[in-house]
C-alpha cells in the first residue's frame, strides 16, 4: 500500500481541474482496499472513481482512494442471457465495447459515457432511452466503517432518474467494488426510437441494425454534440433536466410555446435544461478559460486552466437566471466538491 502526498488530481477528473489531494492511494486490489480502510480510519477519506461527475472547487483535505480494481468475467449464462461481472475500475466505454465485441446486448445506447463501471449505479447513468437500471443485476460494495462486503440487488439500489440509494440514504457509506449486468446473447431488444438514433441509422442506410450499429450511431451523435474530455474538460450534463408539474408546464408553455418536454407521469413533465439554458442566452458563452459548450448548453467546459470555483460561479449564475426567467429551479447533476 503506497500513500503519496500532495498529489495533483488533474489527470483523474474529466473536467481537468488542478485540485490537489492531501494524500492519495491507488487501489488496485480488494485486499489493499480493506487494509487501507482499516488502518487509515483516523482521517477523512475521499473515494474517487472515473472522476467524470465531479467539479473540484478546492483542494481535497483527505486521503483520496482511487478505485482502480480491474477485471471482467462471465459469471453465469443461459442460451439467451449472460451475467457479466465487471470490476469498479473498468472504464465504462471500454466495458461497453467489450460487451459489443462478445455480442452481449443491452448497453449499446450507453456508449461513450465517461466514467467507470463502479460509479455507473450511483447516478444510474442514462442516455438515448436506456438507463443503467435496465441491465443492472446487482453490485458488490464494501462498508467504509466496518469493511463488511454487501451485495445490493436492483431493488436495494432504489434507482431513479440520475438517482440511487448511494446518493441518498447511503451516501458516503459504501465503496462499490463490482457491478453485475444481465445482458442478452441473442434476440437483442434494440432501443432505436430516440429521434437522433433513428436519423443516424437512416443516414447510414442501416435498416436492420446490430448492437454494434446502434453503438456506432450513439458514438456519432455524442461526438457531434458533446465535447471529448480529453480535448475539452467537462463532466457531461452539468444539470439534471427539471421535472415540473403539468400546471407549471402549462404556464411555461403559454409564455414559450416551443418548449420541448417529455411526459414523466400523468402529473409531471420533464423539461430539457439544455433548452432553458440556451433560451437564457448562455449557449456557447465563454468567460476566459471556462464556459458553456456551443453544441449542448447542458455541458459546462474547461478550455484549459479554469478554476473549479469559477465554473461553479457560472453554474450558480445559470441557475439564478433560469429561476428568474422561467421560475424553474435546476439542480446540478455533477457533484460539487
Ligand atoms: N436542447 C436545446 N439546446 C441545447 C441542448 C438541448 O434546445 O443546447 C434541446 C434539444 O433540442 C432537445 C432537448 O433539448 O429538444 C433534449 O436534448 P438532448 O437530446 O441533447 O438531451 P438532454 O435532455 O439535453 C439527456 C441526458 C444526456 C443524454 C441525452 C440523450 C440528462 C441530464 N442528460 O440530455 O446525458 O446523453 O439526454 O439521451 O438527463 C450526461 O448525463 O452526461 C448526458 C450527456
């Protein structure tokens, strides 16, 4: 177990922010993880996965445990389905590509989402009509205080829109070490209804898509709209899409007839925050080294040497402006540290 001090976290967060960790330990096996949790319990700990959903506004006065557990294995299968267990430190997109290579279906719509397998259940990642919960079988996690291992079933996780028990009741209590997925081996159920996917497949003249075709379509759409964190620092959607009541929505629609929306239930409607932010005039706005992406207003970006605190101030200005113009509160999806 090697503990380093005063380590820059710039390479480990997709926003590319240069915050420092007071101390840092790279965790590559579960024995080390248990050992560190036992021996280093006299100081604050900070659990770092793929660093793709956080805005570091300051240095981390804690021991950062960087979860880099690796491995993918098939643990069970029938003629139709396969149960694949992936360790928490596997890169999410590499895992999706591994599944596609083996013709395991279910997560092709989640191609190119930044981050790691281990953090995917925490915010129930989702895109293009699919959420992690649709393929989630279970996950294993270690209790930070007593180091007991626990298996969480889908019900245990209480998944919601970008939500789970790990962001609520059990926040900061467990470290997810692996996730098991239930995927299809044949008769894949493709989800290609999402407008952009349909158009992308049509443009490529594909009428009977395979899971690889769907993955390629999603990759093309994401690349055309979302900045690559390797080139421009970002954390994907910075805000969640707000869910409002039908009454609120009707009022909004009377002032802004073009507002897009998705029905959530008979009484609730989801409105795209990207649309609200664009209407408020922020899309493509750049302030020094940070700003709002020019192709998707939901994404805040670091062009080089931005400070997390500057990005956070911009986020707060956006929230205030949206509240003033539309009387809607938008919450951050990204964790503000
Ligand atoms: N829109 C605008 N201006 C913008 C962005 C979007 O007017 O700058 C409008 C679009 O025209 C469209 C609507 O908003 O009518 C929805 O846009 P889009 O399809 O891009 O999806 P989104 O709701 O903005 C969500 C997820 C994304 C995911 C896409 C596709 C959230 C917070 N975000 O974005 O997730 O890729 O749907 O399924 O739910 C992420 O979480 O990091 C992420 C990228």
